[in-house]
C-alpha cells in the first residue's frame, strides 16, 4: 500500500499547519464538502446581534465567524477554551473591540450576573445554569450544537472505539435541559447532514483538527484501514460520513 504514491502523498496532509477553526486548505480546494442544513446559524444570529446592546460569543475558535458578524453592539465578549486558539482569536478580534477570555470550565464563566442580552454559541459546550446566570432578563440564547452521533462513521471505518460519553447529546435532551433551567424554547431543529471527503488526505487533515474524535490518532496505527478508505474513494470518488447537528433558540424566563 505504501508503494501507492498518491496514498503516500496524501499521508503528508497530517503535517499541514492548522490554526483557529479554518478549514480553507480542504474546503476552498473542494476536497471536502457538506450537504446543506435547513437553517443558517449566521442568518439567525446576525439580526439579533444588530438589535443587541451586549453580546457574548461562547467558543469563538479563532474568531473567524464572529469577525464576520459586524457591526457589533457596544459591549462584545468572547470565550475560548482551546489554548492554541486564544492568541489567534485575540489577534483577530481585539482590534474590533472584542474582549477575548480564555476559560477552563463552561460552568465558570468570568462574568457578573445579568451581563448580556444575547449569547451565541456554535459548537461549544455550555452549562444552562451558567448561561442563564450571565444572561439578562428576557435575554436570548442561540446555539448550534454537534450531536452525540456526529462522525461515528469515521470511527467505524477505522475500527476505532466510539466514545459513547455523549451519545445522549441530542435535541430532545438539550431542549428539556434548557426548559428545566428557566428557559422558554423558541425554536428547535435537528438534522443529520452528510460530509463528503474526496481524498484520504482531506480526511486526515480533518482528523488532525478534531483530535477528540479518535484520541491519540496516528496515521501509522491505522494504515490498513486508511488505505481501504483510499481505495473506496478511488473507486467511488468520495467517502461520506454522517454529521449530527441541532439548533436551539431560547429566551430566559
């Protein structure tokens, strides 16, 4: 298999640099694509941001998305728990007037009570009690979440263990949790779009960016399985995996 020059070349994609939450190396070259959701997180939060007076973006990554959602209200803060992303986010967001906070635990946000009238959260864990604490009365919380069955097709194809710690994390559970913690749920949607990889290098690059999917992943430990996926792509043209996404919009009661 290692005599296959294209496969050997694709293995080198694990060496490509990755920072923030920028997948342009494989998305702008059309090496990876996703099917569409019936909603747009950006289109949902943008008008809310324009009407807000204070905004918190939880799990801002490298600030790539938040920077595109201007103009901002007078007070804008962002949190990030993944240490390598923090300097990237600060470099991008602080010149725009955004205060970026490095955090360790989602249930210990570094803010006083009732600080924000809008909290947005894309693919970041959260504590409903803590979100409610820092949200103003009648404040809005919007989150797009990655569900517990996300990308398990990768694990199955590699013969890697599936982490079932978050198997419960689905729309019904999250919606019930918000209601039990003093929120009125305004909107709730769940879907399972397809993510398509057109070469094994794109998959390897993606795995590097999401190290929690296959902990301690090293390509040399999965060479046979990776080559099998590579052969499938050569024959079919792509490798599909199922995503798991849900969206909640809620109001503090």
